[in-house]
């Protein structure tokens, strides 16, 4: 067999002149005036406060600090599948997190506590128990606040959701506020409206948190991760203003006191900085406000103005 001789054409070497000037690096593109970086977004951009004032940078920093994980915080305190079996003796202030199954309660609690301590799932109805977590505890000392992860209502939820849980929340002396999560993509569903009606009828202090706000801020999560358009923020603000009358109906037609006039939004899926998720600092501040912790007892210099505004707005 004859060997095949292939002709390979070798390109002539390009000769560069040594006197060629090296192009100077391109200046960074000017910031897009229609785009906001996630780290620059404040609670005034993401939330709607009409009964209270938005927390300032100092208050947010105080709240973030109290939730920094340590050896004694967060601590799983107890789990109860029957509401009558919850420990009654504790005196620490409690706040409960409720919402439809899959709304993002456990993911948000993990983001708040800075640790994957709650079980999360994409399948609804997996949290069937009530779980309590202590925050800000020290060795041998009591916790500053207790967070309760409640079973979800709606699809695949426990049949006794409704009156039994309402009676429990109404009778629980330690309870300072219930945070009801609403999926910001879907808004208030029929079963959310029913639960909100029960909270008013039983006069249980409550506040709304809109979860998964990444879905409102941008069409694609990838885009939101690099910044949010001013249109996205405006869309969110319009939505929040539209919700106002649903969460705080006119007292002349309402059966009881509505939610606190403060709508917070957050995402447990968008990271703003190391261990910091979007909007979670405002949720932390709301928890501390509900529990009456304003930092002044910690030797800090924080004014308690916001805290008293938040607590007096509730019955
Ligand atoms: N896009 C988005 N998804 C979320 C967010 N929070 C939770 N999820 C997802 O929603 C599903 C339900 O979350 P989970 O925390 O278990 O909900 P729970 O049933 O209310 O406790 C999971 O698949 C989460 O990954 C969020 O902020 N943004
Ligand atoms: Mg859960």
C-alpha cells in the first residue's frame, strides 16, 4: 500500500512590530441607571411600611448580630405533633411562622437562623409538627426569642388546621406575633384569606411576609442575582400597595384587628452577601420588634421608637 502524502500548508508567521502600543484597559461600563445592585436595596425598596418606620442600617445590623449562630443559638427546643402537648412553662417571647404548605416557611427560618436546622422540601405538607427554636441563648441562660415553625395549611396539610390552631395561638401567652407567609408569585389564595379572617376574628397579632420575592423582581432568577431593575422594584411596590386593603381591611367592615401595617418581602434563594439572603435582615428586625428587643437593654444606643410603633399598632 502506498503511503499517502498530505500537503499541509503552514501559515506564514505573523510578525508583530515591537513598537506596537499596548491598548490601555477599557474603562468599566457606566452603571446602568435602571439597575440596582442587590446590596444597595433597602427595606424601603423591598417592603411597605405604613404603620411603622423602616428599620435603619444600625437597627438592621443589630438584628443581624443577634441571629449570628453560636454554640447555644439557634437551638432546637422542642417538637410537638399535638398542640395540647407543647411546653407551657417557658416564659421567653415567641413568634410563629405560618403559611400554606410549600410557601417557604422552613427555608426562610433557615435563612433567618443562618443554619439549615429546619427540614425543607419541594413536596407540600412535609412539616407535620410544630418545631420550636431558641435564638440568642447563652450557656445556662434563656433564649431571647423563640421561633415556631408551624405545619402548613392547604394542600396535603393536617386536617385539624383551622380552629384548633387558632385556639392554640390565641391561648398561648408567650406568643407576641404570628408571621403569615404569602407566596409573592401567587398572592393571597382562598385559604390564606380564610386564615387571615380567623386571625382577625380571634384578635391574634399578625403580620404578613411575602416569600419568594425573587419571582416578582425579575423573570429569571439568574438576572435577579446580578441586580434588580427599577421596573421590578416598582412592580413589587404596586403589588404591596394593592395588598394593603386585604391584610388590613377597613375597621368598619372587619370582624377584628387586621395585620400590622408593615409588609415585608424576602427571598431565601437570593444571596446578597456571605450568609445574607435578600430581605432577611428586615424580617429579623420585625421579629425583635415583636419580641420587644430593641437593643437598648444590650448596652447599645438604639432608639426604641420603631419598636414601640410596631408593638402599639397591635392589639
Ligand atoms: N424561588 C424561590 N424558591 C424558594 C424560596 N424559598 C423556598 N423556596 C422553595 O420552595 C419549596 C418549599 O420550601 P419550604 O421551605 O420547604 O416550604 P414550607 O413547606 O413552607 O416549609 C422548596 O423547593 C424551596 O427550595 C425562595 O425564596 N425563592
Ligand atoms: Mg416546612
